[in-house]
């Protein structure tokens, strides 16, 4: 066997799409020893179940975990049911609300099934870090904390920034990097994967392993996928996410909504296409041979195909075209049943109707939607916030909010 050739092939796949590998030469040596001894590396990725669903941002490190699987290494997906009780303070401007064990357990149940869309969960080790963190005594925690200095912890930009801005910073948040670091100790991890926002935590694991006389892990940082707003990191709390469990139509529509300038990040990080294929598409757009809209549609089809299959992706593309290019009504529209029992002889105020069909949470929001030109009834733009409609005339009408939301009004 040509060991050097195999090492180079593995390093090529492992390095693809990464921001940093620390240290690169050490990882190469780990790979070489693995090839020579036929002993797989232990590669870990942790996800905290602070919310019930994974999104495309999570798919970036999960895909890198899949690369290691393809190379025959042992991957470990850690469901951070214990760390989630604190919540990762990385990139946070304020202390996270503390979750209850019930909240965490409810969220954790769905993670393995969602992760199976990307990694082979049958061969991966799926563990919860409560297995080794919960049994630690207070004395154990003190001993581990002695391996860290306050000065080192305060090197974190988010901690120092919050103190400077007089924002709350809980003592328990200092323990989060320690807890994640101990995950690496408990698993004897050779490699840990994470986003660029996780660099401090990943290095903490490497340093703690060394302090305890273990072989330190190498770390791999990956780019953060921006959300559909094209500005901030994808996050459900910012409502700019594309969920792995989103329906094909919803996933397709969200991808089509991203700004053109971030389309290439999505191509590189979550499309599954090769760098050469992506470069060909990008060159076509830059040369004017490919319409950016068509390039984005190709991207949406690729992403939906990965999670729902090609048939569903093509159907979603057709539905999107039907709604947004041909300005037609979706083939399936939710129905709101208007109760006429107490409305005999009374007209329905459009503002109240928008609240009733959940297009607006309040009357103020409904008025704003109308003022911004975001509401139409059967294709006619609503311009008057005082508009009232006879209940009989509402039967069968299609109320539309923006470009994506529709509801059909029927009578009970």
C-alpha cells in the first residue's frame, strides 16, 4: 500500500471547505499512523439540543463528520444534553435562559433522526455527555477548573465585550468551555470539529487533554453559514434558518429568498456539488451565460434533493414557478373557516381578519402590513386599513400575505 498516497487523499477530503486545521502537520501525522496501523481516529462533534430542530448551518460540520466516516474513521456525535442546561455562550450578547431537563430531553429526541439525513448513524457512536458530566462531584469540577485561568477564559471576545458593556455574565458560563473540553477527555478524541465560533472551546479541549497527560486532539474549524437574511449566522432564534425538517416547498422557497451574493457560500457549504462544478456555474453567471435566478434555482434543487429526493425537489421547483413566476395560487392552500353565527348583518374588518387567519399577531401589525402593500384579496391589493367585507362575499376568497402566504376563506 502506498501510505503517502492514501494520506494525501484523506487530507484532501478532510481539508476541503475548512477554515483552519490546528495543527495541520499534527493531523497529517495522526492520519499517517491511522493508515499504517489500520486504527481509525476518533472524531467528535457536539450539538446542544437547545432547540428542537437542526438547520442547514448544522449540516456543515455534520458533512465534515460524514467525510471522516467515508474514510473509515470512528465518528462520535455528542448530544450535549448536559451542556445544553447552560447553553453555549459563544457569540452571545447576553446570558442564555437556563433550560430545564425536560426542555432538553424533548429537543434531543429528534436530533439523531435529523442527523441521519447526513451521517450514517448506524456506524457512528451517538452519546450524551450527561454520561460523564453528571457523575462529576463538586471536587472533580474544582480540579478541572484548576486547569484553566481567568485570564485565559477572558480572552474570549464575547466575555470581555459583555463585561465592558456592563452586560450580565453568569459564573456558570465560564464552566461551558470546561465542560465541552472534558467531552474530549472522556472520549479520547483525536479530532474535534466545529464552526469558527467554536475555536476557543475546541482549543480548550486540546489544552485540557494535554494538561491531563493525554494526546491532544487536532481541531478543524468550518465556516459559519449565514441565514436567509444574508447577514447573520443562521439561527432559529433569528428566524433566518432553513430547517432540515422543512417541507420541500418551504425549503425551496427559503433558498430562493437568499441574496445573490451569498449564494456561492451555500453552493460551497451545503449543495454537495464539487468545487469544479460550482466554479463552472459561477463562471457562467459572471460571464452572463447563466441567469443568477437560474443558478439559485439549481442550488435550491440540489439542496432539496439532498434532504427529500429529486422527485420532491422537482415538484417544489414547479410549485415555486407556479406561484412566483406565473403569479398563480398554490395547488394546496390552507383554509380558514369563518363562523357566521355571530356575524349576521355584520361586515368583517380586514384588520381583524388578518389577525384571525394568523397573518398578523396584533391589529397594529395588520395595519402595518396593509400600509406596506403586503396584503391582497383575490389578487387585489388592499390599500385601505378601514376596508370591511360582507361575510357572504368572503366565501372562497384567497387572502395573500406577501409572496408566500395564502389562506382561503370558507364558511362554517
